[in-house]
C-alpha cells in the first residue's frame, strides 16, 4: 500500500549539509503495523514527515527517491492534491499532544474541522460523528468532553483526542510518531491497546515510531531499525529479537535489561556514540561502534542482504566473502535446529 | 561478567531513615497538593534503593526534600542516626557534602557558560576541599573515573553529547566524595544504547567509592536491575516496599501488579499467541488536589472493597521484609 524507495533527505545549514535520511526503502501492507525504531537523530521522524508531506521547509531538500501511496507518487503531487490525501487517506499523530492541539479551541471543534475539510457532512451530522469518534477512542462522557478545552484533559486523554482527529476520516494509513513516549506506562498500555484495536477492527495500516523495543514487540508485525539516517535492518518482529541480523540491533537488545535480567549480570552497552551526520563515515555508519568491524566496513556502505525470507540487513558480515561468523553461524545453527 | 556487590548490607546500618514525611504545596488559602503524604522508609548503607512511580506520584519531590533542596512540611529525616536538621556548623557542612544529587536532564542542570573544570569543581570550591593545582588534579581524577577524557577539561557543556553530559553531572556529584547519592531519573533523557553505559558507570562507582544510592526512576526493568530494594509510590504515598526480586516475583499490591504488567516486554514477540495477562487500569491517576478518600488507588483498583473507601490503608509487613499498604492484606 505504501512504498518508499531510495529516499534521501538533506538539511542545508550554516555548518554544511546534514544527511538526515540516506537511501531509505521499505513498504507497508494493508492492515499492517510497522514499527520504526532508532535513537534520536537516526532519521526516523524525518522519514515519516517526508511521507506525510511535512518536509517542505526552506532548508530541507528531498534529493532522491519516491513515496508511493496506492501507486501514486506523493512527492510529485501539487499542494492541492496532497491536501486531499493528507487527513483522509493518510494521517499523522504526534508525540506531544499538548503542543499539537490548539489550546484556544474546544476539542470537539478541532475534531470537526478535519471532518469538514474532507467530507460533505452537514453540521449536525458532523457533531454526531465527533461524538461517535470520541466514544470509539474510549473517552467517557463524549458529549461533555467535546465542549472542553485541551487543558482540561489529562495526557493520556489528550493523546486519545489526537488519535480521534486522525481517525475522523477513516484513514487507511495512520502514522504515529512516538505516541506514547510522553505517557506513563499504565497509560501507554491503554493507548497501545487502542491502536491495536484500530488495526484489528478497521484494518488500518499503522506506522509506529518508537525507541522502545518492548513496545515494538507487543504491537508491530514488522520492524525497521534505523541508524544515522539509514535503514540497517528490516525484519518480522518474531525474527528480529531471536536472530538479530545486524550488530546494532543485537547491541540494542543486549543493552536493555528486561524484568528477568539477573542483577549480577553486567549490562552490555554499545560503546561510543552515533556519528556526526555533517560528515558521516564513508562506509558503514555503525563501523566505529561495531565490535565485528572489518576493513571493508570503513570504506564501503554495505548493501542490503536478504538474510532470510523478508529479513534484510545492511551488514557486510552477511557477504559470503566474510566467511563464517557470528551472524551466519547463528543462521546455520538454527537450520540444523529445525531439522 | 560478574560484579561483586559491596557486602555491607549484612551490617544493616540505616544510613537514612524517613519518618512520616509530608510535603504539601499550598494552592490557595484552604487547599494544598499533598505531593508527599506521610511517607516512611529507610535506606541501608551500601544498598541501592529504587523509588518508582508514575508522573505526579511525588517521587522527585521526595528526593528533593531528602537532599534539602526544598524543606519538608512535616516529619523526620534521620541521616546516620541523627536528625538532618539538628546538624550544626562543620558537621552540617560535612553532611551537605556527603549527600549529593544527580539530576535527570543534563542539558538544563549544567550551566552553559561554565567550563567543565569549573562545573565539576563547584562542590570542591564550595567545601574548600582543594585549591590551585590540587583542585585541577582532583577534577582530572574524577573525569577519568567517570570515563571522560581529561583533555576536554576546558570545554563547555554544549560540546558534549547527552551521555557525556550526564557523566559530567555524575562527576560533579562524586567530586566531593559523597556517601549518599540521590539520582533523579538519571537515564531517562538518554538513548537506549547510552543508558547501559551510564548504568554500568553507576555500578562501578558504587563499588569503588562505597556509595549508597536512592535511585528514582519510572523504568521498572532498569530499577529492578539496579536496586536491592524498591519502593512503589502512587499519588504521594508509598504503596509497597520489598526486595527487588520479591517485588517482581511476589507482587502484593494491586497497583504494583498493574504497573509491572504494563511494561512492554520483548518476550511477547516470541509467543504472540500467549495471553500476557495484562491488567489494563481504567482511567487516569486522580487529581492530587482532591485525592479519593481512604486508599488513593481505590478508584482504579480492580479489587476495591468497601473498607478502601473509609480507611487509609497503613503500611504493614505482610511477609518478611515485604511491606504493603493495602486492605487486602489485613490480618
């Protein structure tokens, strides 16, 4: 349904060009929840903002690539055409609901605005629709709540309102940029439950951006791991935690204690910090922090290797010339397991 | 790799004891927010005591009251067997040096116009611990200990990454050779791959400098990993205190149960069919200005009874070293 091909986005700044997104490709199927994970500065937000058509600022430039939504290229659309798509076929939910909602406008009115823009419903029909949607996202007393202002809502409730606005026109694709990061865990569980319900009941496709691998495991079907502007690994969720195909993903999984981690075990961090995107390394962006780095990694950006069916990794270790190593040994081990 | 923990716990010496501590923030003439309401607990020397709770539970306020950043409304804080307020003169200075705090956001807790040398030496200067060359040497040594390159001594905070800035915050706290450190969400502003680096640093420093930590956080898996004992706060009250393993394996309080079951877990990806038994709490935490009568959790509690409305549950030792404030465990 959504296809992103070889996307390159740069920011022009006084300090030079920042290569925020480099050669990013992935696709999202109908009714699929896809998670994008990565640290701050990995380009995950820029990627989805480009998809949502929010990257037309003066210093951002889309160098290369295309974004196909149901076969049409969003990047070639005129402003007017794009407006039709935005909000109806595809909508976005942001991280911080306090700054994304208009503080001087009643919540019901803000939801109604989106319906007014995209449908021909009459005023009273729109009012009814607002109440239905508020109910759908689990807000008690919708009639009363629609007449209130954002500051009268709690953080979790405001995030529900954001989702309500996004749902107003039954979008096929919902992009949620860290929708639960600002929330407490018990409220996060409620919101994730709501998102999963949408996907199950309305077959909505969802792109979920997060930095929490636990959230990924519980909600998504497919994961895209980004690092320094590049997609380093793409895999089905049940695959990636058992058999990560990239040293960065492996490092992330190892560095997190989970509830069952033994206290006497020492955490295994990824040493160092992410590269400077003004002058990214000529080779693999992860090379300086990778414990398996080889000479080739310093000079050449690794291509995507298909490690397994639908499991891609940008790592030279999967090249046959790398010989038997940690990663492909892993794979063979598993095959013998299956026999 | 195995780390040997400081085996001081056997001594069971209470380095810090908090008794019936209250911190109210008046909103107007009649009402006040009871951010910390009648809280009692203790921290043993050499242990890490984790304090968890959601936003608004009062955990940060509690940390600030203990370090003396804000005064308590009522109650006692006993440090090394003596009331904190009763220390005078040089003794008071020593205690102020021994209790240090590390903050959540290294971006806003470091003065952007000061060089690293002066930031880390702030405590050394305030307590007149070293001057001139000795002062610089002390900063050098501290920087090395927290894994910062001492060549960066003349740089400004903005020239460092988030993880490095948190190391500066830690260096500033340990430069004065403290005994007790209150760390308020020290890793929540950091990226996942950096968090483990900082946690390992905390563990190393604890061993090398024989520190005691009060570790405030909302990330339960991290708290379980780093703490010996954990206290769970909800709306100004401590609901449950237990040894870290006990709290997770033998959870007593319904709120703690809900909190633990809400942690998103990597394991669930491997068995998607399995029902994870998640307890979804209804609604939001109540307004702290008007908390419910009786137990503060009762409106969201799946097991609430009549008595929960009428009586505030008191802390009792339901099992050995496992304290809980819940009417379900009345004997």
